[in-house]
């Protein structure tokens, strides 16, 4: 019997490798081959915990957001430009310099595709694909080029989702989303409590199989589109 702690379930062996006389099976660990491919050039989120908060509305009554790291430092701000022909969310750094934009690919798009574009390079990085339903929200993060699945953000609890959308003060109800990798394995969560303006705690337990930046950005997009 293998001693606990000596061989991790995430250890990779080649078939036929031996350990203390045992022939060990191959253990495959899924990791992204190029995680930097999905990172905006001027945004580097190295931590595993972030707070995403709707801080209020601007002079045109458009929702405003802020994301902070575990140390409480602002990493970006965003404004949901919801009164345009195509929904758009520009993201800026603490000094107001634009980092990236997320824009609907269709006109007046609720259930559809939202393209994340790096403002520094002009490169399209990922697509956030929304499968709209009154009973549950599912957002798939896909490669912008080949549309392969990278990660998924899905709501938990049909009654909570329904209440948030239909009750007069439903937007105040706390909610939870599950973060899963391309294989469907849970790797984190996005959770909120009861509040007038949404505040989410984003926790990514395993960043080896999902890109952190699109997931944290996705928390803003999910709340902006579904909550407004």
C-alpha cells in the first residue's frame, strides 16, 4: 500500500515507472498548455482570491464595478455601458488607463457571446458565451479563435436564481456560482451575500487549469448582464 502523502494524486508517472517495487499507473493532470494566452497584457492577477463589487452607478445611471485583491488593492474598475446598441464594458486600471473591453457580438444581446479584447494589443482573447435561463445562469469561457472551452461559471440553486430575477428586491439576495475547468471539475466559486449592491468573493482553488483573469472579469460580466 502506498504511504499517504508520498505520492500525490497530481503526480505524473509514465506507465511502467516503479516506486518501492510497485508498478505505478499513469496519472494524468490537466493543466493549461499556455495560460498566458488569455491574460490581458497590462493585467496580471497572480492571487487566488478577489473581491468584485458593484460600487454604484455613474451620472448616466450605468453600473460601476471595482475588483480588489486579497490585500484590498484595486486591480481594475469597470462601467457597464448598457444603453448602447451593443452592450459594452470597458475595464480600466486604478489610474484610469483602459486595459480591455468586453463587448456583445450581437445587437441587444442578453443570451449570446461577449468578446474580451485586449486594449493594449487589440487581440481578441476569450469569448464569454451565455446560456440564458430563468432557472440558472451558465457562462462558458471559450478561446476567441477556435471556441474551445476553457472554463465555465454556473449558478447554483434554481430557486435562488429565479428569486433574484423575479422578486421586487431579488437583486439583494445572495448568490453562488461554481467555477469549473474544461473537464467539468470544480476549481473555485463566486459567492455573494445579501446586499443592495452586489459584492462577490471570487476564490480560485486551482489556477493550473483555468485562467484567473477571464474568470475575475467574468464575475463582473455575469452580474452586469444578468442583474441589469
